[in-house]
C-alpha cells in the first residue's frame, strides 16, 4: 500500500481515513499502451475496432475513438516520460 498524506500533511497508512482529502478526477485524458509491433497494433485497432489512427508530436502514433485517445509506445523506442521498465502489453493511464 502506498502512503497517502491526509489533510494535515501526515502520512496515513490505513484507509479510508476520515481526514483524507480525495482528488476530484473529472475525466480520462489518455491511455498509453506499450506495444511490441506498432503496425500490427494499429491494424487491429483500426480494422477490428474501428478506431482512427492519428499522428502527433514528433511522429508518435495514437488511436482515437470518440473523445478518447490511446497513445502507442513501441517497446523498443522509449518516449519521455515512460515507466521504468515498459514492456509490451503494459499500460498507464492519465486522469485529469
């Protein structure tokens, strides 16, 4: 369990804590998945799931569906920021 600071700034190791101030997440900004094969991943998500391929920031690839976006990180090419040891199939999520 990760330590969480309560409203007094003290670390609370037992949750739920009555004085804990929760963040208010309003939406999902994006999801990032680390992929072994970028082309195969794009083909699957566009042909099978109907997502749209988009290119952004220095040629990076993403998949859009509705108001959502999945950023694709090829395992062999690390983008900053990234997980310490990104492996194909791993993911991270960004909330706003």
